[in-house]
């Protein structure tokens, strides 16, 4: 006959300390992933805004380049809402108006442009600049600094007279 020896202490499962340590490690990992997802969502939103503002700026630049008889804009037209040199656009890029005193309801983007003659140009050359920002943005007071705002698009082009 065989004799079986049975131990009175058979390990079965995990101790409470092991479970608490594993839970703490998983919690730290999940919290780190949540921050990563938040940062990725913010980066995606900024990329979408930048793409839209760039498209709107390109459209305005093409419109300006195709026009003839453009006159010089007042100083600061690119940084301050100036009548005749600003468009307020909705989410689809449709103009809502150009009143420089108030931003219309439904404005999603503000497009500003300036037209400046190139100094000492023998062929009547002008410099076209277009800036599109999302609204509301850090530019809440109608002004913005020389630093580009997040999601802002700025284009510069030169047009020679014919």
C-alpha cells in the first residue's frame, strides 16, 4: 500500500497583499492611458481646426489673387477686424457678414486679409496676406499678437501687376 502524505497547508489563490499590489499597478496604468487618450483627442481636434482654417485661407487667397484693381488695406488690417478686410464665417465656411463692430452669432472662423504695395516695385507688385482663426479662440478681443494662435492659418502671396 502506498502512503499518501497530505500537507495541511496547501497554497490556493493569491494573498490579499498580492491582490492590492496588482490593483494598484493596473490603476496607475489605466490612469496613464486616460491622460494619453485625452491628449490624443486634443491633438486631433487641433489638427482638424488647422486643416479647416488653412482651407479657408487658401480659398480667400485665391479669391484675392483673381481680383483686379485691389487697393491697399489700412494698417493693421491683418490683426484687427477692419471693415472691408474681414469676413465672419460659419462652421461650413459660409460668410455671415463683414461688420467690423460685432461678431455675428454663429461665427466659427474669422478671416482677415491685408493688401500692401511692395516698396520700390517697378511693376506694381502687391503683397497679399490672409489670416484665418477659429472663433472663439484666444483672440477674444478682436486683436491677436504676432505669435500664431493654435489652429490659425496664415498665408502670404505676391501678385505682380499686369
